[in-house]
C-alpha cells in the first residue's frame, strides 16, 4: 500500500499511512467470530503511549468499541489491550519476562512493522527499513530497553 508513496503527515495531523477504522473493522470481525465460538474476550496489541496518532488505537475508542460490540451481540465482550500504557521499551521487557530470549528472538525475526514493507534487512530490533516512523519507534524502544540494563543479552 505504501510502496509507491512517501510517508507524510496530513493536514488533519494523521500520517498518510492511516487506514480509517482498520482496527474497528478487525475487532468487529473478531467479535462476530468470538460470538460464534462462544468466546468472550478479544485481545489487541495497540498502545496509546507511543503510537502514530491513529484514532483507532486510542483507549477511549477501544472502550467505546467494547460497549458497541457487547450491545451488538447482546452478550458481554471484553476488549483487552495489555500494551495500551506500555512504551516500546516496556513492551520489549515484557516479552523478555514472558518468554526470555526465545520470545525476543521470535519478535525480532518473525514480526514486522515497517511501513515500507522492507523485509530484507535484519536489525537488532527486527526487519525493516530503519527510517519510517514504525521502524524508528521500534528501534528506539529496543535501544532504550537495552540501555535500561534490564536485558544485556542478545538472543
């Protein structure tokens, strides 16, 4: 989607990478599936602490969505966002606490956030161009986590 365009801020203060309602759509589909399977909890990895300003990543948006989904399926449905108030350094630390070096390595090698879709260059923090806002945020979080001394090993 962004391969042929420059990432820039729009007049409304949002980056041109913003896809209106993307997370709302994903959670709506997940809510319908959860209903069919008898599940009552959805989990999302968005964070309001260090995000790109996307409205559908905000805590208030997701709380409102939880209410709307619960009303729409006529049963309680919880939307959990365990990373909502964690910055990227805290997220790296949580991953290390939960899964040690193995989980950190999995995130580095098997997850991807680069807006430029660069999947050839592996950095300490994972694959990406290293220059787009998502890569800069992820790299800074990883560097901050390492600097905190909470993790001194490389997986």
